[in-house]
């Protein structure tokens, strides 16, 4: 016996002992340690095993968590696979973190079931309500929101710019200032602009919905119906043109009607057909100061054409710089813009018309509209916008386009203000006309 013990090492004796316990039925042994050793003999106790036990404790014992606890599936097979499959089917109701501790958790709400919309399938009430919120609902128009909606439909900021340029044309006319005519002309021009902008939005709803800049317009969002938009445009356009025709003069009314037609029937469809839409749109923007001049004088003179030319050239650096940063939007909307299809031409045209402003400002005293101080005072303004136009042409990036665009916003008001301060007075012009008329009569008397 002693010889056998010498031959067998202690590890072999321990192995024989555990083999004997396994054959004699370890499950009936009261010792829990021996039972754990028997389980470890079939499958090793790993870190995943203890991690699984922790998750089981969390999901079963702690029912007041701040989120719905759902155990993940193990990459390693778990010893409690059957219990894990049962736990996957159970979703515990939890209490929000911000809920007071004194208020008991409402577990009954998690069990409440509600049929899903359009089906007979039962889903939790919270999920059913979220589905109903995502469905299409009828939007009700409130009277309190109507003025703001109509203001956005008529592009109130663009309308204000149109009225201001028309007022500048009226103020530059070489006639005595008539306040009543000025107010009527401004009101009629504003109504005509509101009508044109509303019709423009009515036609471009499918395309505006694809652009980030225009996707929140009233017709795109369904805040008002298309019928209401058309009625609003008619209620602005008809009285506006009638006011310009009957209260001001027929020439101004004809220019207003032509501008609405040009904007809605020519410029709007051309935006998806050709880059010529930019030049047509520049003509639309150049007509309001001409309308102001004709409202004051009743005739188309060289001064009206000069003011129209200044507005015509100013719009190219203004709009081309704006469209350069919106190329992605215009591409999604399907608009054919110079910045998208002809980027080099877009930059050249912007620079070209920046330089044209210098020449138009110099032509003002030649046409006897302003004094010679106007070209001198306006030269720094025109040189600065020409410099930014050159930077935009050279760099062709978003930074240079933004600088040119924001410069155009304050350049036009300052240029028109300087032009008004350098305007030749009506009395001076009238004196020159009388002097020329007297000189002509004296010449006639000298003739035999």
C-alpha cells in the first residue's frame, strides 16, 4: 500500500476522487461546492457567465430603471439559455428619472394595448399614439396667423425693396413733389408686387418643396389652400393695376401690368429652362424705379432709363452672389441657374456689371439728372463693390460670394441716397429752360 502511494502523485489521487464522486451521483450530494465543481467539469465558469448573472439580476430585481431593459444575446452560449429566451420576451415598465419618488410608477399604462391605425394588430398605447402623430392631419387656418402667412406668401421683404426703388424713381423726377400721387403710386406698386410674388409661389410649389430655402413657404407646408392664394393674388393685382391706371396715369398702370406678366409668365417658367431667366429677372427688377419716374412725370425720359439701368446692373452681383451659395438647392429644385450650369459665366457677369455701375453713375450728370459731385462721391462705393466682384471672380468660393452679397444690400440704398442728395433742383432746371426759351425768342426776333 505504501508503494502504491509513492507511485501515485497527489494530483492523480484528486482526479480519482472527483471521478468517483461523478460516478456515484454528485447531484444527490448535499455539498454545494461539490455540485459547483460538477457543473464546472461540463462547462468552464467564464467572465461571460458572471456577466450574464449580473444582467439577470438587473432585469428581474430592479424594475424601477430609467429605461426599458432588454438583455442582449450572448456571443458565448450561456448556461441559462432557456431562461434567457424567456427574458427576451418580457419588457418591463420603467419610471422616468425626473418623476418624483413619491409618485408610484404607472405600470398599468405599459400593459394597455390599443389597435394600430388601419389594422387590427394590438400595440402598446404609447406606440399607437406616436403612429397617429406621424400621420397626415388636416391643418386648420386660424385668423390670427393669416396676416403672417399672407406676408410670407407675398414676400414682404422683396415687396418693400420694390416699393423703395419705385419711391426713389419718383423722388428723382425733375418735377414738384406731389404727396398724394406718391402715396398712390407706392400703394399700387406694392399691391402689384404682392400679386406677382403670390402667383410665383403658386406655380413653384412642387419645386420649392425640394429646396431647403423654400420648403417652409405657406403653400408648400399647406398652411393655406391654392385657391386662397390665387384669390389673394387677384385681390392685390386687380386693385393695384386699377389704382396705378386711374389714380396715377395709364403709362404707370401699363408698366405695372407688364411687370406682373413678365415675372409670372416669362421669368418663372424660364427658371427651369434656360439661364436667360437671370436677364429677364433683372428687367423685372429694373421696372419699379421707371414706374416711379413715370408716376411723377407721366413720360419715359432719359432719367427713367438711367435709373432702370442702375437697378438692372445692380441685380447681377446681388443675385449671382446669392445663387452661388445656393447651388445645391437650385440643383435639387431643378432650376437652371448660371451658378449651377455656367459657374464661370456667373462670376464674369457679376464683375462686369459691378464695373458698369461706375459708368452709369458717370452718365447721370451728362444726362442733366445730377451734379458732377455724384460720380465723385459714388466712386468709392462703386470701386468697393467692384473689388468684391473681382474677389468673387478670382476666388469663386462661398466666402467671397457672401461678402459680395452683403455688400450689395447696403450699396444700393447708399447709392440712391447719394444720387438724391446730388439731384439737380427743379428751380434750377426751370430757370435754365426759361433762359433757353428766351434766348430762342431773341434769336427769332433778330432774324429779318
